[in-house]
């Protein structure tokens, strides 16, 4: 059966929560006194008997032997694309990332890989010639490069979700897209590296808004530049990660180009989707990245009344429906950095590790930094399983 801690009765839970509210007691302390955790608490509606025991395909079981095909990661973040290509048998030679904390995570999990970012380098792709010199001198790549460039330029300028955090009167509410002077031109910088080193294959990942902004004019301009230097480029295609074995609805635009004359064919979607309860039925054996937020009794009293899929309007958090893929994991946190979703069986928000499982990160992949910034790394990442499916298809079509 599903891995859920024994629940206390609704009556005992309600009495505990109301006592904490009336006497202004700390719920976490009261739970500890009783030998309980938030996972011993329950929702009013809970239908365990509807859940079947089934296991999702985990990326840990898909690792391919090394194919010695080199790859370079741009805008690496916490390494979602890197993991997918690594498990598909590619050799990630270097990761380029400008965020110092993300670089710590990359180095911790890949101590032998060159991370081009703070504190040793800027990692800023806008410093084109400097980064190009590092790739030539320290990585040893030349043009044409017979491997793969993969990356997802920061998506906030094109993202609906990131801008909906602001009031409609705020200057940040409207997506700035390519007019964002700091991040909106990073795709142009990425394309410069592709033109300079001419990788055999390149992959671009981003939010659907990348193609929707200005009716696709700027994106098409950049892709036309790449076409002129010999690339066959697929039409920008929106994929839902849930169609490829990821227990999460996450729509992303994918663009793949190659200088082989072939146009990339998107891998076939799975015949059935994976509901998110497949993530929660597996026990978490290590508490790294699995510290859960301490909620107030008032919050839990509200959460426990939610049905599957319903939202707590005050906290703006949603109880996941275990029979469906999760809603999109967002770059939230526990200390002012945003929010995660609510666990389907326990009235609390998810831990970083649970969110990482919804993203299909391996359990042995560790996120460095404060909890809020760990959530940011997880929420910004490409699901490694989706990255694996794309990388595997790239191998089959262009390298096998």
C-alpha cells in the first residue's frame, strides 16, 4: 500500500488545532510533544481506497552507458538538462551558469565537471568572447563542434506565471520578453555561441511565451540566422512533460536544430500519464532536502478542508489531486521565496525533495543553499526525465 503515516482521528486533530489557536501555541512544538508530525494529520476528505499500487518509471533506472558524445550546457541552473543528457549517455564537458548558488549545486553533484561560473568565472554568456575563450582553452572545443549544445535561457521575461506575482498596475506585470535588457537578449547570446562553434546539434528549451511574444518575430529572426549558417531547425513545438512520463503538467517549448540536413522528430508520447501519487507512494530514505515547512494551526485548519485539486485562496496553495499529474512545480520557497503545492494526503506544503521527485530528479541529487533557494532551483529546472527523452531521441536520430 501507499507509504502514508498513520493518521490521527479528525476529532483529535481538530481539538489539537483549536487548542493551539485559542492558547496561541506553536503547532510544531505541540506535535513534537505528542510524538506526531504534520504527516500524522489528515484532510477531511481522504480516499485511500481509490489508490492503486503502481510504480512510475524513475530516471535512476534508465541510465545508458557512455557514448562519448560531448555536450555543453548553457544556463545550466540546477542541472535538469545536464542530468537528462548524462543519463542518456552523453558526456557533459562543461556547465555555464551565472548564479553562484546554482554553481554550488552543480559542483557538489558533479565534482569532476567544469562549471563555468562563480566564484572562478562570471558564467555570463553576454561576455561572449570571454566565455568562448574558456570553452576553447579549458574545455578544448573547436568549430565545428561534433557534440551538442543544450540550454534554456532564463524564462522570466516570457513567463506568464512569473509576472502574475505582481499587481496589474506594477511595471513587472506585463511580460517584457525580448525588451528585458538584462535577460530578454540571452537567447541571442546563445545563438551567437551556436554560430561560432557550430555544434552538430543544439537544443533550446523555454516557456511557451517565448514563441507567443511579439507573434514570434524575434524568435524567428534568431532562428533564421541559424538557418543561414546551415542548420535544419524544427518548428518550435510545445510539449507537456506529463506526456513523457513526468508526473507533472509542465508545458515547455522545444526547439532542436542540426547541421546534418535532418529535421528533429519529437519522441513519441507515452500511452498513459503518470498520476502524482506514484511519487508519494515511495518512501524517502534520506532527509536531505526533505525538511518541511512549519505551519500554523490556523493554516492547517484551512488546508484540511480542501478537496483534491482545490486552492487555499489565502495562502494561494493547491492540494494536489493524487489521481492526476501534479500542477506545474514553481520556483517557490519557504522563506519569502514563493510557495510549493500542498501534499495530497497531509495538510502541509511539499518539501524540496518531494517537489524534486515531481520534477523527476534522482533522489541522490542534492540541492545546496537555504530552503527557499532550493525550491527556486527545483522549480526553474527542466524535468530530467523529459530531458532524457529528448537527449535519447537526439542520439538515435543524429548519432546512432
